[in-house]
C-alpha cells in the first residue's frame, strides 16, 4: 500500500494525478497547514513539514519530481517511465530546478538585473527558461518517447497551473501541449478527489 500525505490546495495535486495514472491502491492522509503538517508525527516522516510525501514499503519519497519518477520506475507495468531516459531525466530536472526557481522568483518580483546576476542565478532568467522549454515542445508532442509519461504529469502540471494563475505567460506551444493533457480521465479523477477534500483540509 502507498500512503500519500497531502493537502488538496497544494502541490500535492501533482502527486495525486500521478497516483491516479499509476492505477495502484493508495491511502490518503490530509494534513492542515501550520497544524498537522508541522506536528512531530509528520515531521518524523518529512522534516520539511510540507507536502506531498509518499511512503511505500517503508521508503519515504518527497518532492514531486522524485515522487513521479520513483512511482514510474517502481511500477513499470503502468507504462509511465520513458524508454528515452536521457530526455526524461533531463526535462524532469529542468522543470524541478530552473523552471520552478525562475517562476517562483519572478512571482516574488525578483529577476536577474544583468548578465552577472543571470549567471549567478544559474538558470538565466524566466525568458531563457521558457524559451528553452518552448523549443523542446515545438518539436515534441510529449516530453519523452513521443507519448505520455510521468514527465508529462510533472511538467504539464507546472505549465497548466502556471498559465491558469498567471505565473507563466501563455504561449501557443504551451497551450497546445496542455490541451493534449488536460482531458485525461485520471486527471479529472484526481481533481475530483482533491476538490472533495478541501473542506477537510481547513483548520
């Protein structure tokens, strides 16, 4: 059994989508911000006191990119791990690193002001990151293998969420990519489960 710690108004929605795609039974434990998420019992599982966290056979996995990758590799029968592992790992780490850093920093109102700061930031700036991802998706319908994999759960979530809330500018390539993902029944099932838990997650 997989134990899934989450809050329905969090990045846990990404892991939930992955779990629905996986098709394996799992138990959901809903945590509240600032209370149960910071309680000693949960901090013993994830000392960061944040979600999502997945526990499987005594193994603790945190961070959505790691959760998606671990589940895809542990349950290969789900077909969510790419054969082209170079592309899979490249773009998963790109999204977990440069993309998320650039988006979060930009949303806080900070951007590198010159080439020196762009170099120190490591990812350049948000335009550099988005231009790189656009280039990949212009010639690829999916992140790897030409088909849906766990990389699309993670990166698709980042783009879909970012465009919805305005932290990632809309782009024709991103809209076309998200259109290939957004109507998956597993995503609908994941959203329905999380939406039903929102009241429970409030203190």
